[in-house]
C-alpha cells in the first residue's frame, strides 16, 4: 500500500532541483539511526537462535550437531585436504582467501555500494550497501568474540584438534570460527535476498563456500571452524535483511497538483 501525503506546495514556475538523500556521511540523524539499527540487530543475533518460534532453536541444535560431527572428523578432513596440494590450487585458494574472502574487502564493497546509492539517489542500492555493511560488521564482531572466548589453536600451530586455550588471547589460538567464512556468508546471505534468480543465489553461496575451502586448504582452519563461520554469517545476514524488511520506506518525490508545484511524501509498507 502506498500513501502519498502532500507536504508543501511551492507556487513557483519550476521545481527546485532534487538533491541526494541524507546519508551517514552527511547527517548525524542518519548516523544515530544506523547505530540504533546495528544495536538492535546485534541483540537479535544473540537472542534469535534460542527462540522456539519458527523452529529457530531446532535449527540451532542442528547447527551445533553439524559442528560437533565435523569436529569428530577434523583431523581426517584436514589430512585429506592437505593431500590436494598443488600449484594451481595454491594460486586460486590464495585469491579466494585474501581477496574474495577478505573481511576488509567486504567492508569496502559495502561502503562503495552504499556510497554509490547515495550519489545516484538510488534507495535500493543505498539500503543494500547498508545491509552488507551491517551484516559483515556483525559477522566479524561475532567471530572475533568467539575466537577469543574459545581460543582454539590453528591447525598449522597444533595437530591436535582439541588444543584450546580459552580467554588467554594467545597468537594463533583464534581458529574457531573462521571470520573470513562468516563474513563471506553474511555477504552471500544479503545478496541472495536481493534476487529471485536461482543462478545468482548459487553464485553468491558458491563464492562463500570457496572461501571456506580456501581457508581449509591453506591450513588456517579446521573444517568445524568453517561450518560454524558459515552458520554465523548466514545468521547475521538473515537478521539484517529481516530488520530492514520491517522498516518502512519513505521518500520525497516531486508532484504537480492543480497547477501548483510541490513535494509528496511517499511511504510504502
């Protein structure tokens, strides 16, 4: 439903030129609103996995089971993957890990999409950029906190999958979960929500999955780190998309009524 409300009628011979919408770069109000939204989303990321509604708790138990099962075979999986070593795979996985899966690259992409949407006065792309940035920030922050709490040794440090030093903040004892994978799946979750095309969805998730494989191949993570990272990233992406879907869209558009020029407030639910 679209409701149009005439805000003002300007009795001039021509319309005043339209300007790009406010953004976090130009408006403290927008910046504060973004901070509030991010806080609400962070709380939802923590709370939503334990809700009984919509089978969320059941899904959480399923993820925990998948992580636990993978953990039991971490050593075997690691040995198999390391046996695939070769020059070609070295190159492509290096690109997958350091470029496609780089959380800083993801933030840069989100910034570029958001900024482009502002400059082009394209609300859809501005919102997409905001969702990408929020999802990546949540996934990265969640990963970082879990890494420090769990304190799992990276496989190149210890061959023991059960080598944990929780809350000791030791270098290279930050394997669980994979931040690169979490960030990549957060991006894939948001982008897949923006298209109905199955091929597009497969492309986004294939890229995220390849990042996970790349981290495993480079011996940076155990397989269970990848599974948990993927689940965390997907959760963050879905929370952000759901939060934005609840927000109404309000825009100003030019209009003419009975010979008078003015602006109309368009609100869509």
